[in-house]
């Protein structure tokens, strides 16, 4: 049987940091043809200025750039924008490099040369996982679910534990954590209080 077709990613804002001018031209032409807004930069200073000017949905980060360190850029991204979606691209793949980047919450790791289909699939999966390119309320739903799930699991609580402390049903909590349902203000406050969190912190992190 043929594999199911991957739903393409919606139009995304993407910044690609790579020291290879041929790759920058290739990635820009390829992704613009796919309908994305693409900015390519050659060094970390250009990259950080581009992010400050207009934060992207996705970063494509070359991890080996001659005199510049992709690892150092990734460290700064995680310090300054901890939730930014980063996909590492490298012409020098290794298991150790892959392990180190995934420890820094990298979404995916693509070894050059990768196919357009591989890149398309990675962006589609990132779009779905992060709610990228979606309506603001869709992104909010996904972000709140992620924050609640993280806060709950950090405490070692089950959905039932959180339900008993918040008076929100297990089925409702499950739907909220999956990003399928936006909680009412009353439910959101109850959940946050149970987890000793501030709803405003979650909303700020989601860009609201």
C-alpha cells in the first residue's frame, strides 16, 4: 500500500542560517516555491538581527559553519526564545551531534543533502506540533495545552490527579492538553491554581 500523503505545511516564516551561499540560494528558492516566506542569513549577527526584526515560525540552523558555531547559536536561541522551533541541518551528521542537539529541544535533524520531500515532511510535522501558520486562537489552544501538560508532568501528576485538584474533568483536561479544546477562563484559572502557576505567564509565552 502507498504511504499516506503528508498534509503540506501552511505558509510559514522561515529563517535559514548557513555559511554556504549555494545552499542559501537553494533553500530560498525551494521554500519560496513551496509558498513560504524565507530569509537567509550568513552569520550569527545577521541571524539574531533578523529574529529581532521579525520572529520566524521556524529556524533552519546549520550546526557546522566554519568559524561560526551553530551550537553556540542554538544555546543563545534557547536562552532568548526557549520555545522557538529549530530544525538543524548539517553536512557533517553524527550520532553524538544529533544527541547533543536534541538535548537542546531541537525539533528535527536533517543531514545534507536532504530531499525536498524530507524538508517538506519536517516542516509539515513542525507546523502540526507547534500550531504554526494557524489562526491565533489555534496557536493559543496548542500552546496552553503544552504548558499545562508540561506543568502537570513536572509534578508527576496524572490527569486524574490534576482533575481532583482543579475540579475539571479528566476528559476535558485530556482535550485541553491535546490542543483540541480551548479552556474557559474559569477552567484555565482552576487548572493554573492547582498547578501553582499564573495563567498570565502561559498567555504571555503564547504571545497574548
